[in-house]
C-alpha cells in the first residue's frame, strides 16, 4: 500500500462522512420546514424516507426480482428448470441433504451443550471466566474460526510428524492420519463441529440467564421433597426455561440455514460439503448460473419463512398486550 | 415466553438479566441460598468443555509466534521441546512488500474504513425511522413496523444478484467520475459496500432502537412539543441523547458484524487491495495458499484482534447487542 493509496482511502472516508452529514442535515432542515398543513404526516414521511427508500431499493425490489429470476431459463423464458435442477442433480441434492444435516445437528447439539455447561457452572466460583471462554468464539469471524479449525484438522502424510491436533491424537492412538477435509462424509460433520463451537456460547449465555430467572423457592421445594439433581433439572429447570429454549433453537436454526463463511473458507463446498447458502453463491457469482442461484435463494427463504411467521406472531401478541 | 422472548432480547427485562449475569457473579437476590445444585462431576465436565473450547484458538495463537519451519514440522503443543519465538510472521503479513506477501496492512485499513461508515449510516437512518415508528402514531405505521421486523430474518441471498446489477448500472458511472476527478481514489471504492451494509443493517437496527425509544416517557416529548420544539430538535436534543446506551449496543454489534462479514464483501468489494476487507483476503489466502501456516496463523490473529479487544473491553454492550442481533443476515 503506497502513501497515495492510503491518502485516497482516507479521502474517501472523509468525503463519505461529509456527504452523509449533508444528506442528514438537509433532511432535518426539510423536516423542520414542513408545511403547516398535515405537518405530522410530512414529518413522519421524512423521518421514515431514507430507511424505507433503502429497504425498498435494496431488499424488497431485489427479492421480487430474485424470485422472478428463479423462474427464468438462460434465454429468458419462464421455466421450472432451475428448481428441477435443484431437486434432481446429485450434487444439488447432496447440497440439500447437507443443509438438512446441518440444521438438525447444530441447533440441537449447541443448545444441549450450552444448557449443560450453563447448569454445570451455575453459581460456581469464577462463573464469568467460564462464560467468557466459551462465549469468545461468538465475537470472531467465521473466516477466523475456519482458519482456527483448519489448523486443528491439518494433515501431514503418514510417517511425518502431525501438526494438526486431531491427526496427532489419531496417530498417538496408533491410527493412520486422515485427510479430514477431503474425506466424505466425515468432512461435513467436522465443519458442523465448527458451527457448534461458535453457537454453544450463544446458547449458554441466554440459557444461563433464564436459569437464574427461575425462583429459588421452586428448586428448594423440590430439594426438600427429596428429589435428586437430575430430577430437579428435568422437572423444575427445563419447564422454567422452555421459552428461552425455543428462542435459542430457532435463532441458531436461522444462523445455520444461512451458514456460508465456514463452508466457503474450509472447503469452498468441495468434497461434497456444500450447503444451500454456499451453493447459491457458487452458482450465481462463480458459475454465472443466475437462475440456479436465485432458485437456491428462494429455497432458503422458504426454509426460513416458518420461523419468520412464528416470530411475527409472537411480536404481534406482545404489541397487543401493550 | 418466559424470561427471554425474541422481541424482548434487546434492552428490557430479559436483557437486563443477561447483562447482570455476564458482568457479575451470580445475582445475589435477597434470600437466595448459595446452594450448589451440581457436584464435583459437573465441575469437571465444565472444566473439560472450557478447555476443549479454548484449545483450538490457543494453538493458533501460539503457532503465530513460531518460526515457519517449526510450525510445519512440529506440533504447537511441543513448544517446550522445540522452542522458538519470532515476530517475523506478523512483520511479513502486515508490512511485507514482496509480491507473495499478503500485505494485510492495506486490508486492515479497508476493514476499518468499511466498518466505521457502515455503522454510522444505518444507525442514523434507523434511529430516525425508530423515532417515527415510536412517536408518530398513524394506523398504517404499525403494519409497516411489523413488516420491517419480518425483514430482519430475511436471507441476504435473496437480494444479492439484483442489488449487484443495480449498483453496476447506477453506481459504476459515479465511481468512474470520482476517480477521474480525484485519481488517488480508485474506481473500485467503498461506496457499494457501505450502501449494501447500510441496507442490510436497517431492519434489525430499526427494531432494536424502536424498542428502546418507545420506552422514553411520553411526557418528556409532550413537554418539549408544548415548548415549541420541532421534531428535528426533539430528535437530536432529547431522543438521541437518551438512547445512547441502546445505540452503543447496536453500534458495537453492527461494527463487528461488518468487520466479520465475508459474503457482502465478496460480492460488492471487487476483491482487490482497493476495497476488500481482511476477511476476504484471508479466505482467499486459505484457498490459494492453505499450507502457509506461518502466514495464516498470524493473518488470522490480525483479523481477530479487533473483535477480541471489543469483546473483552465492552463485554456488557457487546453481549447485549449480539444477543439482540443474532438473527441477522
């Protein structure tokens, strides 16, 4: 990077921020100068204008267009080919199956591990340090996590000293080193481990807060009745945090359905590890198969839609209560 | 929904608890008996999980300070048998000038210069919209708000292809013009990424800030209106200062989201030193030079350092923002 490059970048930042300040200033000017007649409407309109304009331009119109593109073949005629391809080509079917495996394993295992950990460390000494260690992966990028775990899975041919932790263990127990990332189907499960590593911290923090919300009296009463720890967990703790469990499971499910960076960084979807979000990118932006990419995006939307509808219903109930 | 509902995650009720528990030892509610429900076995299990969760990052961190030939021939856990410490890896990835060096310095600047405006822009527009949603009551506004809420779970993938087409039609000529006017600004500048991140951040930011802004007592706003303040003045002088804690949480979340993003960068940055962020460069290095661990380890840590600093120094805001925003994308 030359000094000129750096200057150019700084200049961009300054110009960008200045132009933005001018835009906001103008908006506020017009808001305050709104005509007396129907003043509230005008002001509301101007307050909403930038956000709504950007959403319409950048999310709503593109979504409609993507849906359209999914039904066009290469010459621009209506066809179901893109969807037929998705559900008939072996590689595409494998992508769908992998996505299903991801979305079955990641939310359940992360939540189970996070819950177990939250219970184990509840009210123990140094609880906050325990939490920070497991929560830390949430802060870093999926790309960084991908590199961290590729290093764990690193392979050196048999006979050489292994530098990857996993193969070192395999060799220490008398096994042959494995090219983990190239070996189907175990590679998909090893990628899933990375996502679980990240999401467990999220589950743990939310569930830990929920556990602390359970009245102590309930737990004490159960203890006086002579129940053991497991029975108290089953009959008091779990029912007490059911709502939070649902939130954690749905949130991690959404994140898992959209997982892209991990697959992209670790295998780029090769060796039968692709998932929908990665395949969408590969088809639309690497293979120039816009139609197929759009069809995959639509499938992704359909998979997320039930959770969207569920959350909207929860929100509407809450707003009615107010 | 017991204590944590999706709509409650932000900064009321449920979130208050989260904050307390992350920040301090178990809350000492009056009369709470410090009875451990769990046994030695549980403590041991927790310890094992904590170690398992930390080792991968720790190994990468140790390796980033080891000389290249040692990384390639010995495991990092043998560091005491095969000692060796060097800062060359960091020197090489950050400042190296050779053709093969990753030159991460330039990408670090990009990450920073992308993330700062991509945090300020959406937060400004979102707080304006949140104010409108919270304090200007009209019938259709409620439906519009629920629609915006639904958009936050919406997969980005649905928007990427057409948005890229829009940008190459409408934005490209402007970028070219700016380059002709000021040659040190490259044709491929930050503008498309800024706009893309701004758009994708809006639904979540509006929702979270609305939750907070609508909690501001109505009398405060009414009093200002009686005194003749305009909506612009109320927004800047009263609402924004009161909403600072909420804005800080959302801002930290958004900053890290942009810093850690790969997908938006891949599509809108052009992929060169001119505008591509660290994550994109690292992903590319893994693809093309996945065996050069001396560079990958140090490079990964260059990109992790900012999130880790934010995580350890602003943990309270960070956790609140992250928990509230985890459905984004």
